[in-house]
């Protein structure tokens, strides 16, 4: 592991994700997953009702 002092200025490591971006990504992922599951459940419910 390299110390943080050895990294040249201006370089962004891939592991360093700002908390705001991670929070937005988590929120979008959870919204997408919940919407997808809701759509699948609604489709299954309509199919089981015979619509």
C-alpha cells in the first residue's frame, strides 16, 4: 500500500468515492430495484387474476 503523501496532486484514486455520490448512487439503485420488484409483482398479480 502506498502512503497518501506519495500520490501526485490532481490524481483521483478509483476507490475514493465522495459520500454524496455514493449516497445518490445507493438511492437510485434502491429506487430502481423497488420499482422493478413492484412491476414484477404487479404483472404476476394481474396474470394470476386472469386479466
